[in-house]
C-alpha cells in the first residue's frame, strides 16, 4: 500500500497502556512514509503523552467519561452517551475540513467505529475479531493468528497489513526537554541526588490488581536502606492512597503523584533505573523507554499484556487456581496478597545488579 503522501488517522482513545502499544505502529508508518500526515483521536487526559512525538502531526483530543471506572456514578452511561454525541458532531466538522485517506481503528469498539465514520471517505481498517459490531464500520479487516497473544504484537499486524515491517528503531518514547527540566526541578526540591531512582506505581484501575499498602511501605523502606530512592508515581487521584502507604513508612516517602503530569511522569520513568509496579499504563511506558521492569501480576495475563521486549521480571503468587481470572473485583485478593515483599525485592535486586 503506497502511503507516501497519504493522510492517516489513528483511532486509539484509551487506555494508557493501549496507547503506548500503538506508538510503535505510528513510528513505523512515519519512518516508512516520511511525508505522510498522521492524526490521532485520543482522550484528552492522554494527549500530553503524544504531543512530544514528532511522528504525530495532529491530535484530536476528546472527552468521553468512562462507565467502567470505580468512581463512575450510577448515571455514567448517560454522561458518556451525551459526550459521545457532542464528540461525534465536533469530529465530523473537523474531519470534513481535511478528510483522511486511511483510518486505522486499533480500539475495536462500537464507539471507535462511530469515531472513524466521522471521516468522509477513505479506507477504514480494523480487527477481524473486534466485538461490539465494530467490524461493520470497516472496509478491510486484520486477522489475528491464533499464535499471536500480546497486545503489542496484535497492533503490529496493522503494519503488516499496509505492507511495512516494524524495526527496533520504532520502539521509543518521545520526551520534551521542558518535561525533563520539570523533573530535574522536582528531584532537586525533593532532595533526590541519587542516580539509582526506582519508579513505583502502586495504583491501578482494577481493585484486583492492588498490592497491600503495608507491603509497599516495607518495600520502599528496604530500598532506602539499600541506597536506592523509590519514588511513588501516579495521578492526582492516587495521592490519598499513596499517602496511606507513606504513613506506614519508617523512611521519608518521595511522592511524584499529583506533582507531575503524564508527560512529566513519563520523563521521570525514562530516567529511572527501574520500574516496580502493577500491571498498568506506566509499566508499558517504562518498557517502551527501555527501563527494566518488575511487574506484579495477579488477575491478568503476562503473555498478553506483560512488558514488551525489555529486561523484566514477572512476580506472581504460585499454586493458585484463580490466577489470570481477569476479574475486576474479588472478595479475597489472594493472588496479590501472596506476593511477598521478599519476592519483589529479590526480583528488583537481580535486575539492578544485571
């Protein structure tokens, strides 16, 4: 497929990890066709991560509230429905001004199909195994072989479909110099002069992914006594939870959550010696930035959403029948509670030493 001067629209509004898994596809497209024009429809909360990337020529930030978040209210569906209508109207107007030749729907939902239909004409491509009637919106379908399991590998099939081959140079995370400077100021204000920074992400969207707060506190103290600095990252919504962890620590906690935005947090992750945390978006940022990863897994599948092509250790409880249940709520949380501090510390030490 010849796309040298084509306009290519990416539809991947969320979530953070899925967006990170889409970046290598965009990088491969721009490397193969330097004169193509790439636009991206994304939830506005994740737009800052894309603004630093020179492969992306235009960003269409949208806001459609989630109906699956823990804090979503009883009438979240109504707010989402109204926001969807407003978004479709705005996008239709924007895309009519400058239509795209190719629309890549990597989100595979009914809503993403609607978003793609706002473009006037063009060829729309999506996954053959997409649900929610998404395939009805597509002109061409990408088949996922049975042997392909990881989310990153599935996204790369879009490259194959348009006739390009991704390479190692397509796996990188762009950062702005101003974000790096903000991080340096933050570290200076926190009195962090140690080069051995460990970025910790203790929060996730699923209740079943959480590790006990007393374990996080003990792990942070253990690192501090060994000469490393563990910095707790996350969003402003995670601050209250992280402060409960800090209250149990015997050493001083360094908290970046709420102090740094998404792009600045990505810059902090990029200059860390190690990522330690849950299966969540920041874990994939670390992997794309080439930062070694210690990932705690319980209800999800490491072979499907684990760190991609980076030095890593997966830490899981052993001998449980309920591992990889993919449940968002659980009454006992055994898979996470049975991960000991010693297991995580040992995995981290092995990576730091290597």
